[in-house]
């Protein structure tokens, strides 16, 4: 019996070559069709109205709790995000799901009491958003929000003369959000124990702030810019060794310092902070650790979520003893 081959030059070989080529073309067409079919089964996201950042207010037990939501695409078929509740840091959202015109996501508890997840469902209409939250206690609360402003500036500010925010004698020009434990003593502004936050009566937009502070071992405080963005003060020397985004000189939960400049507890330290729109620069103990970086949204503990409005300087007083001195501000015009 003769051995048939497609590599010969006879009519049979030529016929076999043609058949093989046709077979390869058919298989290629089938494979392309299967790929297209697979793509059809995974449509691209066609509802980008939710994408962006949202300033939220949650109505909970008679209180208005400022919160924040960010939604973005991950590839072409999935929405992910970040969420900041009334306290704590921004936490990741693994998936924002869309079903029958409503979005939803679920996040585990952070500092909240209870073990169940916090479940959110909401709708978007233009630049407005509204929905519900099932809290860790199982109770449902309503919330509303608006698209967060970009806060972009068309030109660089002109800085005014330095203004003293603390006169060294008393707390004139400041107020607390509860029972006052703050005192003026020996030229220092002191919170000798955990208590209320201290807030300037005056509000600010863009500014350069200088503040010096001292804390005992294990203590924790913060400087809130416009009352919404916390620059963390914490005894990092006695705690976490890494410059992560919830340690000394970070913008809490968002921006880590590029170098850990914390001194030992009991030593005087300083921040020089420039805030223009969303862009922040932090100089900690003489070193620039955050340079002209964008703050995405409010941090936990913010006074409200109205990012487009001026806000006060707030010193956190509910996490431990803290002393301040030499507090000056230069406003941008």
C-alpha cells in the first residue's frame, strides 16, 4: 500500500493540502465566533453615572453623619470603590453591583460595634445620590449625597500675613463640640485628658498652617483641615514602625508620609501644612513628607461632608492628652 503525503507534488497531495487549509480556516472561524460570543456575555459597563466621588450625609438616630463614597471602574466589567464612614479610615469596596437600576455594596465593620457587614443600596440621579444603609446592628438608615466638588484652583493663591490662632492666655476664638476640658496654661493650649474636640470660631478656605505639639507616650490626636481632613498626630514611635496611611503626619486613611519623622513622646514637634483646594503639602519636623498631593475625600471624624465650603481648624481631643503652642495661619487670597 502506498503512503499518502500532503508534501508531494501529485494531484492527491495537492487535494489533501487544500482540504487541510480549508479545515484550518473553519477552525479559526469557529474560534473567533466563540471569542465574540464570550465578549457578548460580558458587556461593558453602560451606566457610568455612579462613577466618581460623593459627599454623603447619613441620618442616624437623629444625627447627621458625614460620610464619603468613591466608585471607579476596574477593567471594563467591574465597579469597585472606597467608603469613609463617620469615623475610622477609608476602606476598600471589592465590588459595587448593579441590579435593576440600583447599586449596592457591602463592607465589613472597622471600628463599629457588631459583627455583621454594613450593607448599602442606592440610586443615582445626575449629581445626586440617595439610598439606605443597614448598620452593624441590623437597623436600616437613610442617606443622601451630592457629587463631590473638584476644588481645582485657577491660579496660585497670594498669602496674607500670619495670624495667631492662640493668644497664649485663653481659648478666645475657639469652641468645643462638647464639655470643655481644654485650658490655656503657661503659654500652652492643653487638653490634659480625653474629652471634646477644639474648633476655631473662624473658617478658612486655602491656607498655610504652622502648629507645634507635644504628646505623652501612647497618645493620639489630629489636626483637621477645614474640619474635614485629618493630619494624624499619634505616638508612632511606640506603635507601628511603618509610614502607613494612618500614622504620624499622614492624611488619615489616604496619604502616607514618604518618611517617618516622628520624634519621641514628650518632645516638641511641628507641622507646616499648606492646603490649596484638594492639594496638600505636609512638612513634619522640617521634612516635606507629603508634597502637593490630592486629598480624595473627607476623613473619619469630619464635622460635615460639605467639601465645597470653608471650614475651621479642629484639634482632636477625644483620643488622649495633647499640648499645642505657636499656632499661626496665613490665608490664601
